[in-house]
C-alpha cells in the first residue's frame, strides 16, 4: 500500500496530478485546494497518499500535502454516504482544523458548503465526527482505530488485513479473503504475497 510519494510534478489536471517518481508516473486524485497548493510542474513535491480500492476501478490514489488532510479524508469515509468525492469536497472548503471547529460548534451550514453535501449529510458528518480526532496522532494508529474496534495483530495475515482495510475494504471481507489466501499459500506466506492473493480473491 502506497502511503507517500516523493517525486516531480509532471502534470496538473482539473482533478488529478501526475507525480513522476524515478521515471514512474503515479496518477493521484486530488481536491481543488490540494491542486492549487502543488508546486509548479517540474518541481519536487511530497504527497501523502491514501489508496482506495473499488471493485470497478481497482486501486485509486488520493493525494494530500499533509498527514492531517489524509487522516481527515480517511475518517470522513467511515461515515455512511460519504465517498471519496464527497470527502475531498469537504476538505476543499474546510481544512482539518476548520472542520474540527465546525463540528465543535455544530455548524452544519459550513459543512454543507461542500459540493454534493446536503443538509442531512452535513448533519450526519457533524454527529459522526463529534468524538473523532481530526488532527495529531500517528496515521497508522488512526487507521486501526477508525477501521475496527479491535487491534490488528502484528502477524503476516494481520498486516495483510490492515493493508486491505487501508484500501477501503471492510474488515469482515478483508479477513475472509486473507484467510482464504493464507490457506492456499501456507503459514510461511509473507504479507505482500498474502495481499496480492487476497486482491485476486476479491476480483473473482
């Protein structure tokens, strides 16, 4: 799972950027705020990345210039009705500190300024974010906290499950395909092999 890219800004589009990392171009979906803050084409940048798996689209990379933006994107996507596009829209109008302040004062009008976010969804976002930190704290710990009430074991299957959950796959489904992959590959299988086999299992 890709968590960060350091490379040259090769292209900047309306909804995405192309980051050249040692000759390999990564297409990264970004919000308007993120794109406006990128350095000019030809300059180096560091992009924090969240990988999202879709059954039809495969893995899509979403990019952010800060870990707090990435963290807020992840936590927004745990809310029913908030997909990647809506999460990016919220972060276009509110930075993580601004979003936290809006939640604290229950300002659903501020959240509803985001494209595709109506009053009902804005209210749900306010309610769901009440007890969830949008800044500070390690990203890895945050992923484990918001994705599952249980701590994933630091075993090869556990790491594979965590990686799949980081791609947006629900924990029960992630555990099921990883267990199936582990049965086929054996007890000595390393996380990368388990992840690859599990993704193949999902594609069937």
